[in-house]
C-alpha cells in the first residue's frame, strides 16, 4: 500500500522515523511541525529516498492551520491515503505546579491536535471511502504516572475520542480505519525539549526503545490496520496491570516519580509554546540502551488471545475447584 501520507510532528523523533520509513517504501510524504529550519532539514533527509516530500510549518493546535495543510497536501501530493497524528508536548512537574495555561496548551498540542488531524483527514477520506488514520499514543495513556498529569490526561482523551469516532464509522459503514499505537519510553530528543519545573533533568528509565521500532508499528497499522498496537513489553505490562490490578499499578507507578529524575538543572521553558532550536534527528541521547527487537510490539488481536487464555485458565481452575468440592460433598459408600 502506497499513496500520500501525512505525519504530524514529523521533523524529529518518532515522527521523522515514521516519515523516513514511509518514504523508503515509496510513499509521498507530508510532514507538519512548527520549526521551519528543522522541517527543511527533515525534508532534505526524506527526499534522498525518492518520492515527493512536502514540509509544512504549522501549529497543529490550530484547527484552521491543519485544515489548510490538508488542502495543500491534496493539491500538491494527491489524495491523502494515511494520516499519522504524532505531535505532542508535555510539562514535567507535580500536578499542582502545572498552571491552568500549561494544562490548556498540553491539551491543545497532545489531544486536540489529534482531533484536528483526524477531522481534516476524514473530510477528504470519507467521500472516497478509504484511508487509514493512526493515533500515536503512549503507555501513559493507559496507566498514568507522577509528574506527567497534563500529558497523561491528554493521551487518555485521545483514546476516548478515537473509540467514540470508531463506533460512529462502523455505524455509518465508512471503511476508514482508526488505529491507536501505544508507545513505551523511546529514545528521542523530546525529553531534552520538554518544559520542566522539577529542577531535575528528565531521564527515561529502561527499558528504552528505538524510534524506528515505533515507526515500524505505526506503518504496520497503516498497511494492515489493527484496533490497537502496544510497542514494548513495558507498555503491554502496564496495560495488563491496569486492567487486572489497578491498586497495585498505582503503587508501582508511585516509584516512577523518582525514577525519571536525574541531575539538577535550572528552570526549563522547553518547547511548549515555541519550538526549541535543534537539528532534524531521530535519536536522543540513549542510543546505546535502545531496544529495536521486532518482537517488541503486540497487536490487539494478540492481546485478546492473551486475555482469552487467562479467562480459559481461570475457568479451568474454577471447574477443578468445583469438581473437588463436589467430590468432597458426595456421599461416601460404606
């Protein structure tokens, strides 16, 4: 499957890795981000793989800018076949040290950006009755952790919006796929760009994963759509723990407040309202720790089989327990 793909947040990290994978596969690719200089560098990187590349400077929190970008992409690259909502921002701080304005901005860039991208894509895809939309989410959109309240809330909102919309598309018999890819800690430049009020450097504890593995999962959701994909064993474990033992998951998450803080730094405004200067690059500073094993992502189909296995096992235990009780209660022959 090829055509025209759009990737928001496409000038670095997971977005750039995804755009690169699509370009190598023969897609025409449009990337959206704010920093014009970094976008130009990313465009040059992608153009080496052939195909057409369009770089558009836009703030995806602005619905009008996203709609205008979609119209331009349709004119210059052709019908949009796939749209990947990847852009995000965060504030690393205790929940009561994040201002109302910061909550609003994280919500706009991390949640509403996905709404804007999805609606812009649907406006073109629904009349043609084809297309794939991929929401890039996080394990923190399943199991929240300390110091990330604004980001976690925004990612939870993405799941609610997507589930509601997916049900509408099914009801209206619209064959446009909607997939959510839940990611683990990933080796990208983002931790160095995030707004941070803790006075300590943000670090991502192991296991840390390669952005290209995430890109592979995202492109897989375009080529063979799945309802959900979990990248990394840690994401899968978080999902299972939250589903089966949320109180235990709360206590486990509590330790993450300390685990994600490194050495002292000053106040860090980050890229919440303005982009942080820097080159177009995929990797962060933890390349030596990053895992890229293809077996480290799981689909919702595999998840359902896992749950079925657990249910069958529990049913079997229940049946054995019932059999044992019935044997004990049965009258003995003298």
